[in-house]
C-alpha cells in the first residue's frame, strides 16, 4: 500500500471516560500524556496499529478518524480539495513525532494525514 493507515483516533467530549471505557472493553493499556492535554496513546499489538483516545477539538464532532501516512501534507490536502474535499486543519507539528493535517471528504468524514 502506497499510503498506509498509520494511526487511528477516537474522540469525544469526555476523553477520560472514553479512555477508561476502551481500556476495560478491549484490555488496552492507555498511556495518558498530560503534556499533550491528556491525550491517551494506545500501542499497536499483534499486528495492529496504534492509536489514540482524545477529547473533541473545538468545532469538531466526536468520532473515529484514521491517519494516512503521506510524503507531503500540503500536496495531499490540495489533492483532496481538487474533487471537493475540504481542509479542516492545515499542517501542524507534533514536537518530536512528526506533523499532521486533516481534511473532510465528500461525505464530511474527517481524515487525518501524517508525515513522520
């Protein structure tokens, strides 16, 4: 696969409750990072990819988002916009990790882009 899915994220209004829910449901270890606003990282296990459990960003709806690895965030956003997608978050740095951006597809699904 040229651009693999490398991360997933579940978000909601109460990230702590969501983190507890998924930890209990699937026996996931959620590593909460207070320096990242309480973001909960879940390590990938047995061939699965890792992800995160987060609070909903202002103006966003709770949901599940996948993050696709790309070589150029802005070029990918431009390509998504060409047939009618919409940029919802421009390229932003994640210190010590990489950078990401987000767009909405033609049905308003939020899709993340990641460059490591």
